[in-house]
C-alpha cells in the first residue's frame, strides 16, 4: 500500500519551493510578479507521474537519486 499522504505532502512542498524560487528570480530580474508563469521541473513531473501510477518504489528511488538537487532537498 502506498503512503499517499507523505508523497503528496512532498510534492506540495516541492511545488511551493520551486514556485517561490522561480518567482524570486523573476522579480529579481526586474519583472512584474503578475507576468510570472510557472513550469514545474522535469523531476517534479516525473514524481507526479509515478504517484499517479501508484509506483511507490519508483517514487522513492527517484526521490533518493534526484531529491538532493531539488528545491526542497532530500
């Protein structure tokens, strides 16, 4: 059985961290916040796909191999 709540919580934190980092970089360049369009990272999209497939082992493996470089960290 998958630990859905933990995986969803991680994806929520990852999405918030990526959005915040992108917004800060966008505003730092002198652009208006209203013009920012967020595109999730490939890492985030892959995790969402694995969650949708119910692949807990794949989710954990990807998180362990790529999570260190994410906006949240492992």
